[in-house]
């Protein structure tokens, strides 16, 4: 694989991520038609929007190199391979770096980009106030400390699916990927820790409205980083994607 090239400066990345929210609006109409059996959860849910769904903070977007693929076709294009966990350590993926030197780590950059109500930014990028919507469980959060930044495809899953063969620099680029807003999402700590390192064969977001969005985001991340999937994962994705006939996967391959 080619070495990872540095992402744009922090301000450009923020503009890309914020601009992609407009693309999410176009996708929302299709996603509201999705339905799937919900996973039981006991989190309180905010009032839905007039369209019948809640717009997620990490909805699909980005800048694809070409027209997107239908979800089922995109899933089918991912190669199947046996997973390899040997040698995995979380520290193999250096993350929450301040790549552009603006005092805001990757975590803070995601929180700033995905805020529904912008927080106040203090010294060393300390954040106060603001609000976010965790699309995994449709929970509104007003304290950034109660949010985790989820790697859409968890670090361990990425390792299993091909990242074990990457250079440390490429693993760092993956763990801090601000080039596509689907790669990292701000969600409640509860859902992120429930998910852990599990793939969609083992875990799906508890909110029914999140199903199609999550499948699109997961698939796009695997395609962006040329990661494989095992048989159980692909079977689960294809089954879960049946109600998402209008969902389209757009992605830009990571350099």
C-alpha cells in the first residue's frame, strides 16, 4: 500500500466535514425508509424530526472519487479473508494526535465538526457547552465528556482485516482519519463500549433509525481502507442490508 499522505490543515478538514453534512441531508430521505429489528436498549430517545428520523452527527458524506455503489453491491465488492488477530495491541494505532498543531487533537476535531450546537473553545482546545446527537441510540448529549469517538471499524477489527500488514504510519493515519466523516463518529460512551471491537455480525446500533446509516458507514470505511471481511461479517451485512435498497455507499480511497 502507498504511504499515507498528510491530511489537509485542520481548518480545511473541518470545512470538509461540515460541508459533508449537506450531503447527509440528501441521503436522509432514503435512509428514513430503512427498517430493521431494533436491538433492545434502555437509553431515553429524543423527539424525532418531522421526517420521522433523527439526523445523526456522523451521517454519510465525504467526497467520493466517483458515483456511489448501491449498498448490497458495495458489500459484495469487499474481499473475504480469514481474520488475523495475532500480534494486535491497541498501541499499534497511535491516535488522538494533533496533526496540524492547532492544539486540538483528533478527538476534539471530531467533536467540533459534529456538534449540533457549537461548544465554546478555550485554551488548549478545551471544550465547554455545546450539544451532540449520538446516532447509534438517538440520544442528545450536552457534555462532551460523556461522548466517545468511535472508530467506525474498530482498531482490532481493522487489524484483523488487513491492518496487521500496514506500517505504523498508515495505522496512525487510519486511527486519526479526518478525511472522511464516516470514519470517526461521536457517540454515547455507553454504545461505544457496548460495541467494543465487534463487527455487524455481533453488534448493531440499538436505534432502528441507525441501521442503514451504520451499514453504509461500515462498508464505506472498509472500502476506503481496502480492508477485508470474514464470511460471517459479509453474510450479516447482506442480510441486514435487505431493507436498505435505496442506500448508496460513497467513499474516497485512503492514500
